[in-house]
C-alpha cells in the first residue's frame, strides 16, 4: 500500500494553505476598503456580497486550474 502522507505532500499542502491565507487576507482588505464609505446597512450587504463573490470566484478558478493542470505539456 502506498503512503499518502509524504514530506513532499505535506510541503505542498502547507504551501497551498499559506497561499490561500494570503489571498483571503487580501480579499478582506479589498472588501473592507470598498465598503468603508457606505452607510451601515449597505456596508453589511456589500461585505456579504463581496465574501460570496470572492468564494465563488475562487471555486471557479480552482476548477479551471485543475482542468488546465490535466493538459499534458502545459
């Protein structure tokens, strides 16, 4: 039986997690800057829509990247 948890796999996992944390922090800053000048009710809605859009786009882009990685020679 092959071993799934290798040092290379753990290193790749940690790199992906760190990149995801950086991107999430960046999204939070951009959403906060965009919503800062809005009234309280619109600010809440802008933050929720911004988080939903960032999440949806990240899922879509991850799917596209997965498909591109399957292309041999790319």
